[in-house]
C-alpha cells in the first residue's frame, strides 16, 4: 500500500482508534506501578484504624502530675487493648503506637519532666517560661498529639477513582487502606525491532557505519508512556529476517525502526503486504518523520514503523505509538499548551514537531531540530506542535512532554 499521507491530527486519531483497551487484571500492589486503575479504591478500614500517638512522649489520662506506670514505652505494633489508664496516670509511648484505653492526650517528650521519688515515678509538664517542672499540676488538652481513629478516612470512603495512574504514593495509600491487590489495566508489551545493517552497537562511528541511537532510546521512552518494552532486537536487512521476528514475537505491539520509506533497501512495506496486514497509516504530513506507518497484523496486533533517523523516529513515537499504547492501557490524555518565545519556521502543508524547553508556560525553541539530530532532544522538555503556517512569536502551541523529563528540571 502506498496512499496519501494523513494530516498529523488525523493520524493521531486513527492511531488512538487502532487498538482496544486491554482486559482488567488483578495484580499485587508492588506490580501495579504506572498501571491505570480499572476499579475505584475505597477504604477497607478506618485510617488510622485506631487512635495512635502522633509524637514520642507519654500517653496521659486526666490532670497532672501523673504516676508513670512503666518505664517501657508502648511501641507501634503493640496490642494495647488490655492496657487501661485511670485519671492521673501515664505511660511512655512511641509515635504510631496505639493509645491505651482511658488516655486522652500525648505529652511530648520534650515538654515533659520525669522525677523519681519514694512514691514512684512522677511525670510533670514543663513550665514554658522557666523550663522547670510544673509541680502545681499541669494539663494537656484532650486530643493533643493524638491521631484519632478515622482521621484520614472511614471504612467505605472513596479514595482513588477509576482511570487514575498508579503512583508510588497511590500504592502506599492502597496498602494502608487494606489492599493486597489492585485491579488495573495491564500495560502492553512492545517488541522493538531495530533495522539497519549499517548500525553499530558499540564504539566510535567509522566510514559507512553509524551508532544505533534508537535501540538504547526507544525502550525507556516507551516505558515512560506506560508500556513494557522488551530489549531491542537487531534484525538483518532482509525480508526473511523481519518476517521471522514478526512471526516469532508474542508482544502486544511491534515497532520497527528504519526501512519505512521507498529506498532500495526499504522493505517494510513489502513484508507487511506479504503478511496481509490491514493498513491504517502510510505516511503522515509531519516534519520530521513523514514516512512513518501503522498497520494491524492479521492476528489483530498493531504494527508501527518508525523512520530510521533519530528525531524522525521520536516524531513517530509521539504521533502513532503513544496514542496506540494509551488506548490499550486506558490512559486519559490531556493537551498541554505553551507560548512560543520566538518565531519558528513552519511548513505550508505539514505539521512540524520541534524540541523546546518549557519554563513557566513558555516554550523556548532549540536549535538542532533536523530529522537525524538528537542534540536538542537531549536537552528538551517537550516537542512543540507547529501547525502549517503557524509558529509566530507568542502564539500558543500544543506541547508533547518527553517521557521521564520534568519540565525545568535538568
């Protein structure tokens, strides 16, 4: 198939519709990171599940001074249900430990004075002016430095909505709320097939041979958008070599680099036609990256062909791969915009994607933006989308964040 290239926005929509969301799966919490929740998380317990000390010190009951019943502090994890404090008594307690029955506050260790006498160990508050024990009594307001049961949430409270991306903090909250497993949309696995006999895996380039920049870059880029990319596979520049890798792969998505144009050794089209794929995109009106492609293999798996030039391949990742993967993992995507700090050249018919630095909603274009260049991409926070005849100074443009990069942090 060789059809007219699609406009960039249309190609993105086609890619987003090319794959269905994967079936939900119950996974252990430690395996849910960066997955999308397929079911809401509600509290299975009160948080905290019982009143706990918020500070190291003494659990006290009533007015002071208090009789200290033991020198051994109550620790987090200890069962204090059989311990009862009557008014005028106290017990040492550690942060996070369950409050004993009858205790109504915690006197912080730094606000306390302990004295030993014939009648036992006595606990006093410290006078804030003199720093001396207050032997006239002392009071700690009920509830001071105590986390009451259910302070954060009660059983059944909604905590996290369906469709939320699981972060480390969400994993911690779910665990605290009583969960062992979470129902998530599992990330798709991706096979990365690197084409090009001219590519070197190590060493300095030499005449006719260049380093493979895409093999090291694409798997972590895919991981940054929520896929699980397999280590890249080097494929010989032959029809048979590519056919064998496609037929042997069990990945949910296949991505190739190179051989997508119409040159003498560009054979991806021929291989896909031989397989009888359903063509969706054969070229996109975008610079760089025009000869990218998207097809559906006979078994229903998406196949994405990226150009071989590095920045052009990244253009293919954000144009075709990201929408496909986001659709499969059920991820919501939101547009972000920034204002150009200088005029950039545009194309009369094609969209341009250029590396930019983001600072306070401003997009600063970077210089090295040719299809074979990575220098600007290595410094960029995002790719700015420059529509045909666009790119004017102070115009608002869509920006596509680069996975794994926090804007403004380098």
